[in-house]
């Protein structure tokens, strides 16, 4: 036992500790220290044997045979999977050899010691998280006002990642959009929400490491010649609603839904991205800015100055995206607020006190003085949608926010009945494509020139490329 203690002391000195001056200790450091302070019986049950009835009895000095408990504990090897589970790491992580070896020398029994949040954070640093050298930059994907985006590779997993490198301006620090994105994504764990793998903070930059997905919905539309298979439209819409429902149940509003912020991989999994404008909904709700949501996907109540909104702000955008997937063209491509409202009223009818109570008291609406348009039939504009699909689209495109169908209600709409019941019962972190009955139909891919990005009308942002993972600039 004395020899084991010496080995443990040496290991705690030779392997690096996180933090400055050795103030922070890693999980393995703590286990090492506890190993030297515990009695023999607490480490490997040296004084325990199993009696014939399965109960523990004290071992006598004449016992020559090792107890089954002792043998099991000594023979057990701590695996990468054990540590991954302990530290909540991705299953495909590749731990440094010396890190895994250290745990096996110390002994598995102490691996079950409680772990604090601070201890977990320092242990992750020892593995390689939070360090720029853990990731290799491959290609530059784009650059915006605050951030540059790179395609990269993780040395820990060998998987592709998207590196969003946010420049920190002298006294200004990190942009509020980056702080929002980090704070929200850390707590959102869902199969249809982009995964934030790592955060790297240096004096000059804040780098967010996201999972890498092949393209966004805008590029997918372009590659299909703007004709997505109708079955795939349904699968993409369901996944969008599934991710939104998860957010809305947690009082998180996305506030910037558009095809460029919906990422898609080769399997057909769609994931919500770019939570830079997202907010956790608090009470009261009358303090939000109305300068949210890209113009083409902004609801009429927000266009007319409302700042009193809730989760229904996202549902109008869902309707616009649904239409765009079904027809291959944007629904309301206005270049100004006045033109955007004009497109909306021309299709859905100019609102009246009967169709939108209180609208005639809105100063901006009165000032625009729109013609009295009659509502057109949505089915005339969406020939590829079924009757149920047109009905669902109509429920998204309601003038009043409180009348729009919610994400939860939408998933139970008859439009999705042919997907079966099991797709609605999956755990949050499970993909719908784990079900054999859910399959993406093959598309006829016809590359075309990318259409102009409507997402650049807010906050003086520079033009974004056709695809940036996680809405990255």
C-alpha cells in the first residue's frame, strides 16, 4: 500500500494542473489526493471477504484467498466510456493516453467520488477543451462584422467542426449577441438544435466550436433547383417545429428564423441555429425591441411596431419558411417595412377591425394608407400542398400573434398524420431518423446560382455567404 501511495503522489505532481499557481485541481488530482488519505478498507476493501451467504465478514489473518470484491475491483479497468459518462463528454471523444492511464493506476474505486462543477471544468481543460490548439483550421467559410467562420477539425474526435471566431474589441468586450448565443445554447440540448461543443476565450477573441453540418436550408433549396420533394418538406417542417417546441417550452424565443439559420446534414436532420438574437422570455414581455427577425420573415404586428410578443413571433416565420419550401420562392420578399406589409396584405387581405381588432388605431398602419385588398386563396399559390398542408399554413399566417398555432399544436396537426405516432414520442435528443419508417426521399439535385440573402437588413451587417453554420456571423 505504501508503494501505491508513492505512485499516486508522483502522478499528482507530474501531470499538469489547471489554473494559475496550481489553485485548481483536476478530477484525477483530487482522486489521487483522496487515495492517500483513505484507509485501506475504503480503497479496495482489503479487510472484507464474502461469506457463504453472500454477506460481508471480516477477513482473518489466516485467509490466503483474495475476496471476490477485491479481485473485481482490482481487475476492473476504467475505460474511455467510463470517463465520458462521468464528465458528460461526447461518445466519440479521444482522451489523451496519460489521462486514461492515470485513472487506472489510481484505482477504479475512487473514480466514483463526487465531482463539483469547478472540478469538472478543470478536468475538461486537462483533456483539451477550451484550448485553441485542440482544433485545426481548414477553410475560411465567411466573415462578418463581428466574426470570422472557419471549417475545422477537432483533434479530440477527428470530426469536422465550425469555428466561430468572434473578435473582442478593446473596451467593448464580447458582442451581446455572442453572449446570448453562448448562454442559451449551453442549456439547449436537442436533436434539432445545433450543438455547441466548446468555448475558447482568449484576450483577443472568443471562439465558439459548433458541430459541422453540410449546408443550410437556403443552399438545399438552391441545390434542388428550388423544388424540394413534398415528403421532405414535411420532414423538414416537423423537425423545425420539434426544435422550436423544445425552445418555447423553456420560454426561449428564437426571433430570427430564416432558411439560412436552419442547418441540414446528409442524413436529412434539420437543426435550428444562430441564437444571437434569441432571448429567454421573461415577465413582463413589453420591453423587447421590434428590430428582430429578418424582414422577409417578420410578422405584421412586429412590422407595425409591437414590442409585446411571445413565442408566437416565431410561428409566422415558420409559415413563411413552410411556403418557401413548398413553392421554391420567398413568400413576402419586401425590401422595406412598407413594401413588406404591402405584400402581406395583398395576399391575406388588408386587415379591418373585424379581422384584426384594434388595427385602425395603429398610427403606422393608418399612415401607410393601404388599398383595401381582399384575401386570396392560399391553395392557388401552393399547388403542391395537400388540403391539410394549406390549412396548417393558414394557421401560421394569422395577423394576431395570439391566434397563430403553437409549435406543440402544429406537430399534432393532421398534415403530419402519415408520419405515425412514434415520431412524436421520441426523447428530445433522439433524431427522427432513428425510426425505420422515417426516411428522406431522394432529391433531384440541380445546382443553381444562390439568391440574394435577405438577412442583411438588420444592424448594418455585412453580406453573409450562402452557408454559414450556426448563423455564424
